C-alpha cells in the first residue's frame, strides 16, 4: 500500500495526526529542536493514551532513553498550489504534501531531504521507504567500517553480526535518519539505485526520526534521545595489557612485575577467555573457576600490589550436559527452541570451546541474579568485566516472553552489557564503570568500553582500526579502545616503525591495550624503539586529563573522542577526503602516519588557524603541508582558541592526585571554549579581549605567540601582548 492521502485528524503543539487511508494513521511529533518523529500504523498503536505493557516498555527503553517529545511546533497549511501541511520549529521545517504524498525536510528554507518516488509503502509487519540522494552526497554512521567512512554504495543489515550495524545515518549536508525499531532493518545506501537511500524494515509500525542540523547537532540530539555514556573509572584511562596466550594468572602477574621493573606504564590487564567463573554442580549461581583461581582474593591482591586492575571475561551461559544446565532448563531460565527445550550453542572461547545454553536475560529474575552475582565478584577485587555475546541466534530460538529473531539478537547483548555496567557502577553517583565488549547494538553508545576489531599486524591493519573508531564515533559511540596489534595474527610485518606509528596513534585516542606475545610486547624491541615507547607512554598519561574531558564532553553532547573530518568540518568538502586524520576532542587535530616513511601530507581545515604541537609554528587553515615526521613525533595541531590541558607523567594513575590532575595548560590563541577536566572544572569568561580563568593556580601555562599571562590570586589573566 502506498501512502497517497493526507487528511488532518488532530493537532496539538507536540503532535499532528493524519489519516493516510487503509485504516492507517500518520503521527508527526516535533520531538526536539531540529528533530521530527514520524510514525505510521494502526490508530490504536499510535494512541498516546495507550501505554504498552511491561515488555513493550522494556523494549522501548532499549532504544529510547527519552521517549517523550520535548519540542513544540506550529502547524500551518501549505499553499493553494501545494496541498498539505508544514510543521515549523526554530530554523527547521517538515513539509507533508498530499496527492502525491511527500515528506520534505528543510532548514533555513533550504531543502535537505525528501522522499524518493517510491515513497512510503506498508504491508503487514513490513515497511519500505526511500529518500532521494544528490549525486555527490556522502552518508556516514551506521556502525563499523574498515573501508571508506562514506557508506554510500553499501547494503547494511541491522541484525547481521558480520555487518556490525548501528541505526544512525547522516550527511554533512545537514540531515540525519534514525530507524527506531528492534526488527530487522535493511539500509540500501545507493546500492540498487544509486540515487536512493532505501530502507526496509520488519515491524508492525513504522517509526523513524529525521534530524536537521550540523553533524555535531545531530549526534547531540540522537544521543540525547537514545542515551549517553557514563563515566569510566580513572584507572581505566591508563594503559592496558592483554594476558599472553596460555599464561596463568600467576605468570601474567610476573609479566606485570617485569613491566614495573622496566618502567613500562600500565594500569589494567585484560585476562583472556575462558570466563573466570562458571557454574559448580552444587551451586545454582556462578562462582570462580576453582582450578584456575583457587584463591581469587589472593590473586587480585597480587595484581593490586602492582597497582594494576584486572578485567575478567564473563558469559551468561552454562555448559550443556551439566547438572546446572538441567536445573536452569527446568526453571525456564535458558533460551529455548520452539519445542521448549533449551537451545544448545556451539562452544566459544569464553566457554573453553564447550557447548552451552544462554541464560534468558529477558527474564527479570535471571537478569537480576546475573547482575547481582557480578556485583559480588567486583567486591572480590575485579576491576572490570569483558563480555561478547552478539551471537547469531537462530530465528527458531525464543525467550520466555516470546522474543525471537532480530528482536532477540538486538536486545540480548544490550541486556547483558547493561547488567554488567550496573554491577560495576554499584551505587556511585555519577555511575562509573567499564564493560569491555565488541558487541554492537542500538544503544551501545550508553556503555563504555568498545573493543577494537582484530586486525592483521600490517599497515592496512593500522588503517582498519583507526577507520572503525572514526566510523563508530560518527555512529554515536564515543570510545573505541585500540589494540596495539593482534596477538593471534602473524607478526612478520610488524616492524619497529609500524609498531611506533601504531602506538603514537593509540596514544592520541581514547585508550589502547598492548598485546603481550613475544613479538608485540614493548619490552621485546631494541633499545632505540623502547626509548620511543617510553616517550609515547609519558605522553599518554599526560593526555589523560584532556581525554577524560573529551569523554565528559561525550556525556553532554554525544561527540566521540576521535572525531572524523566530516563530523568536525562538515562544510569543508576537502577535509572529508583526508579520512585518516581526526580531531582528538575539540582542540587537537591528529594526522597519524598510515604508511612507511618520514614525510607525510597534512590538510589543515579552512576557517581555522592551527598551532603545531611539535614546533610551535602557526598555520592558516585551508592549506596542505608536507611534514617531516620521525619515529618520535606525530603531526598534531592545536586549534586556535582552544586549550590543551595536560597532566603529569606517571607509571600508573595511582600516582595522580585525583583532586588535582592538571600539571600544565597549553594555549592556542585566546581561549574561547570551556574545557572540562575531570574533578577540576575550569571557567572561562571573556572580558574586553581578555580571559580570566579560575582553577589554574599553581599550573604552568604555555601561551601561544602574542599572548600575555598574568596571575592575580586564584585567577589567571590571559590577554593580547602589548
């Protein structure tokens, strides 16, 4: 059925309802400034006074952190020539045409997005819609990619684990689309028809959001709508190291001791699967694996003596064929086949390769049990958990409440990860915690830490891990934690040059983890390489206050730590071509080396001035420069009008004074933004060409050329040099 009629039924400041024929209603909500929610379905499904049941609300909460509309709009008829209506809020307008039916999104009177000739079509539990694309229009977001950040020409399935999909798409031209559904969604981004963004979804009701604004505004509104990340614990911002394959916990602790002896900075260790705890035949609740961890508190104490926090793998599963499997199956606490028998999954690393059944986390009692158990394990000294449960669950597998297919594949990793975060955060205000995971799902941006993909130890692998971080950031996920190489891949091409380039990029990111096989561990390289490693590690710890500020920024604005050029400079088409450059937070542009050699070209976006962090030279934007870059440097530039807040050098975050983690501030021209630094807020007030800054007393301040810095009590006055 095509939507081809449009008859106004009801109008409110927060909603307009239309009869579109065939017994269907179209509801349009000005959800927030520049955000419009469009729903189409049976009237009873769209009625605002009919609340969904408990499971319906739970499903909605997976997708929307703020389901209620907070915007208002004025509804006006269109012209005599163009029949229909328009909703206006601020500088954005949504036009609804009739005969033929059309949606047209505008900003400042300029058309941004309109339906393609295919329009909107509906059938029972199936919908299609399409939007017209301009010939040169680029599309970003929609999850992970290791290729071009521009997703045009791809087809992406929301529930296919290999597609690594997320639901937000946007264009630098000023529009965004979010399909609000747990069902299967197919995004055809100009693959079948090069001029059309076609969407097909399996759901009883069509529900999607349109955004109008700059990409940063779209991410802000999208994450405000769907949820934002909490804060990580301070220790998690330090360097991590992965447990060597085949090593026991004792051997791993000995490796950490060697790191300390060789002055290699480290804060966290990621233990490899299998899971640290399992079900014992005599207990219904999971407990420590007694063979691998006979005295867990003592083992945690060993790591604690080195000021290192431990991240343990977990999985909401019980091994098939055990007494506990039978008991949990009888209780109805495992995901089941249509026959009612618990479904047996093939073994994975977390289960030691043994077949298993998955806990039915859609069952509240099961979810609470699993979360509470991990809360107790945290009390044993576990710093964080790692959990990968994005399995390709067959359509024949159902949860106790009837969830199956794409819905179950979508909500299961969300439930598992949320429960672990709540266990880690405990009663902290604001909640702090880390759940290390590779799972991607709608709402993944609410939970830190996203792990990097396993890539080859090659220059192409370095590009891959950077591109995934930038693509995830463009999809709303604020943090990807990089791995420095891959312990499971050949290391023939991992030269000292590639290792140091990889490390430099990872230092200027949210965070990273060393791989600890013989060829990738930092202590295994030659003396010159180890000296460079020490320099980069010092930089990592100095950058922690700034990166923490960027993560806090993500909690307020939805902007990621590593920001692509298209996201940061949407109006500069030339900048979009330089897609392995990125902004680290708001103030620093980074252009890491992605191929061998000591010379590389850097593009500095127009409309800005940039200060070279290595030389102190100032460059005008809109220019391309050839930069000489040895193994001890990375091309990085401060954005004029911003500040870079640095902490002290350290071997671990336990050496920080948590009440005062700033050591130095670099100025790039007059500061115009309010940087946010953990537990040390800085207020900037512009007064007649000067900046009076509170909170910098006792710090070294490195001004850019042409500025004077004077102190007066607790205030620092920055003004133009006279």
